[in-house]
């Protein structure tokens, strides 16, 4: 009897259905086994502070959980922090402002290996507007001023600030995004009747990359000579006076707003509400110390005020460059550098190659948290340059002078604490902002691979 013409096709179809039903139950188990075999890193637990050699699990920057923790206390701490700030979402961000915050916390492998402590760097150079922690500050200042009715978008209002560069870059970027102008004044000696021009003042001893970037962001840069804070020509005082003159002028549209980064509480509050909670959550509430320099004092104060409420026994340590008086302010309560005498406050700050941190005067932002700073380390220009070279050679991390100072201080603290502790510091900005000054003196790396940490960081505090 001949086989029906469609029987083989029908039998094959039925066999396929049976095979699919069977494989559906078998496949999930096969997939789980395959993932366990070939993707072990996805299930590693978060590192413990007791071992600097542990592998750090990959962090998902779009989620609020900073890592897997078997500790109920860690989970509770993480939940507390999560409720106090907002992580960047995994959807579509609303403008450049949405790229600010939730920066990665990375393990600096070479320093961790050499010291036996887990030294972590908060990668603030990955903020999306001005690529520094000043993005947080600039956004906080603008938002606060808008809430208080001091700034109105697209009304001709202009933001004025005296800055060494990073805050100016962040302000210039966000001003463009939010409907304001942010200019730096350049005096025109050929004009016998110069008009007031909206500006942001900048000392003339800063790297040229920062002023060049400000120009390309639409700012007109006046590079003023360094001067003591009591001098009306100091870049901060000049910015304040020109903002007031703008507001008082009947011919200049809009108002002038002085950002006042050194004194405004919007500075330290930016780090209290974001940087501190982020560090706490990323560490699952498990850290022993935080190290940072102070330019305005906002970062170290804001982070300290948040972390100390969660971890009262942790250490907050200042990293201070040559020429700054903050080291003596913390250790001895006296605001001057060893190279100057009391009563000579009119002198300008002692020369240093480091930009962005170090002060010889008291600011409201630093004083707000000074009592929470437990110790300070002095860092020389030589140590900073050697550390910057070390980070490139050993870790491929290319940062600027203030980040190098922070890492030197973190190593000094690690030596003092001993192995098994977790220390967090700030990686402020990229070395590309420091090519013409700091890195010009630090020199090229070439093929170096044999640096020793004891030759980079001296034993002296």
C-alpha cells in the first residue's frame, strides 16, 4: 500500500513539536550551567575591606544597589542611602544635567596592592558637563538661585564667578544648557569708555587649557594676576563687584548673579546630598576613611557631614599641597603655611604647581565641616608629580595635579592605618586639563615600568 504523500511531512512536524516541548524544559537548566561556567565575574560578591587582593565586582551604574552583600546591616545601610539621593536612571536623560553624579568608584589596583589597603577612587572626571566634581556644585548653585528667584532662565541674567578654571567650565556649560550666560571679562585698553561685559575672573597662573576651553564655551576670559583675598583686584572680589555693577546698571539687560562658590552653602550641600550618599552606597556602608583636598572646602565638608552621621568612627583626612595653610589649620588650629609668618596675610599664596586645591584663608565651606576633619597630610609638588606618573605607568589612570595629591595622602594614610582598611579618595579631573603646566613639568612617561612606591611617596606627613 503506497505511503500517503503528506505523511512524512506530518510526521516531521509532530516530531518537531515533541522535541520543542522537551527542550523547553531542558534548556533553562542548560543555560544556567553555561552561564555559571563562562560568566563567573557576574556573581562575585562585593569585596571586603579585610583583603586588598579581592576582586572587585562590576558595578551597574544604572541601579541603586552598589553590590551584593550577605550582611543584613549592609543591606539596611544601603537602603538608607538609596532613599537620600537619586541614582541616574537607565532610560533617556533630560539634557546634560542628567549626566552629573553617580560616578564610578574604582579600585586603584597598584596602590591597593602596594599598601595592603583597598584604595578606591571616585571617578569625578566622568561627570558629563565639565568633567569634574564642580559639575555637582555648579548645578546646585544654579538650581538654588532659581528656587530663590535670583535667576530666571532666558531673561538676560548672567552668572559671574572667580575661579581657577574647573568651576568656571562647569558653570559655562550649564549656563548654556539652562538659558544663562557666563562670561569672563577681558579688559580692552584701547577703549577709552569700556562698557561692563559679563564675565568670570580667572587667575593668570592657571593652565592655558582651562581658559581655552572657557573661550570655546562662549566665555570671554580675563586672566588676572594672583592677589591676596584682601585686595579688591583678587579674582573673587572682582567677580563680586562686577555682578553687583551689572544688577545696578540701567542699560545692561537682566541681572548679575555672583555664584560665590567659596562661601555659598549650595557648594557643600551638593556633596552632602549626592557624593557622600553615592560613596556610602557603593561601599555598602563599609569604609574606614575618606581623603580629599580642599579648594573651597565643599567636597570634604559635604562628604564628611554625610558619612560621619552613618559611620562616626571613620576618619576624614585632608590632602594639602605646598603653600596652603589648611594643613596647619587642621592640625594646629593656625591658618598659615610654614613659609610665611603670622600677620603677613596680604602676601599671595606660596607658589605651587598644583591647581584647584589649597588655601591660605578661611572659607565658610571649609569651616562648616572643619571639626569633622580628623587629620591632614602635606604633599609636596615632587610627590604629586611622581604619583601622577605612577598612576599612568601602573594603572593607566591619567589625572591632574589635585587627584595626584589626593592619592599621595591616601597612601600615607594607608601606611598609618595598616593593611586591611578601605580608603576612598577623589579623582577630580583628567590630566588633559593640566598639560601646559603640571604635566609639562612632570614630563613624559616613555617606557618606564620600574617605579617603586617608596620613591614616589615620602614617609614624612
